[in-house]
C-alpha cells in the first residue's frame, strides 16, 4: 500500500502534536511524582522518575504545614471578586466603545489600547503607593481593586459587540429599548463565548497570581495559595516533596476548570478576532 504525501504530513503533524503535549505534561508528572518521594530522593543525582516508597503522608504534612484552608478561602474570594468586577466594568466599557458616539472616542480608545504595551511590572510601584496612601495594604481591597479593569477584556468584548449590527441597535432604540436593556438582553447573550473566555482567563490569572499578593500582604490571614508555598522554603533549605504536594493543591482546581471549559476560551478568542 503506497503512502501519499498527505498521509506523511498527517503522521508528522500528529507526531509533533503528541511530542509537544508530552513536553508540556512532563513538568506536571515530575511535580506529582516528587510529591511522593523522600527528601533525599527528590534531590539525588541521577534523578529517579518514580519514588521507591510512595509517601502519601507528604500530602497531609503539606496541608498542615501552613493555614492552607485560610489561603484557599482568600484565593476564592479574590478570584471571584476580581473576575465578576472585571467582567462588569469591561462589558460597560466595551458597549460604550462599540455602540455609543461621544467626543474623543477614537482617541481615548487608541490611548487605552496603547496601555496594553506597558509591562505590568511598571505598575507595581505606583499601584502599591496608591493603595498604601489609601490604607488598603494587607486587605482584600489591595488584592482586588487593581484588577477590576482590563483593557484586554474591553478590547475583546468590543470586537464581539461590534459584530452585532448597528441597525439592530437603532431598531431597538426606536422600539423604546434603553441602552441598558439592549446591552443585557441582546449584546451580552450574543457574546457569551467571549465573556466566558475572559472570565476563565481572569480567574486562572487571579488564582495563580504570586508577585502582587506577596507585595501587598504581610500576614498569614490575608495570603493566597501561591504565596503560601513560601512555607516550604526555610533557612535550612527547601522541602521539595511537600512543596510539590502543596503546588499540586494550588494548580489542580485551575487544571480541572480549564479542562472542562477550554473550548470557550478558543471560541471566545477566535470569535472576537473575526468580528468588528
């Protein structure tokens, strides 16, 4: 049986896809396996892929090494609050840029679009000083307020809203529908995939945020899960098995969330890129 060029291309394509997938999964596999090892096994050379003695006790020790229940509660509160707040502000701003006419609209949009090129690290010090002056350091406000707006989300939703015909907007206005009603009853239902994608990306980003949470919190009662991983790094060294077990606690909820909802990310981003 002869092999066509298309068959060879298909075989090579799937080979590289599988190879890339394995390369992406390897760190996660190593993390989980290390969580079952002894301290010596985790650092020995040459490294061992599988533990000789599976220490399930590492998981319990990791959970009890710090107040992870409090960290979990904080992470949930911050992630949900920032996601809901960002979606609300982004939907309103996207509607204004997509359907409303006001002086300086194009200039303002261009200026805000340019801010997407500013590295986030440059905003850390100004944001910290502002929150410090407002006496919000080491509070939920410091963890939530700076992330209640995102122009990336505004831009994505603006593209999705622009895909709805202006004639439909004008017709709704003639029928007596307010801007608020048109937004929530027509635009939002038509942009569910984009809104869901933004929400998923934001909640994942907020859940995994480390640097900002580390800077604006200074007590255990306000720390989030990623910051709590510092409990395994001491002056005497790093407890790698327990650290890997705790890291699994941190990332597992987001992996599960992404596996169930990843199609919405693809649909939302792809859809916004082809509209407007």
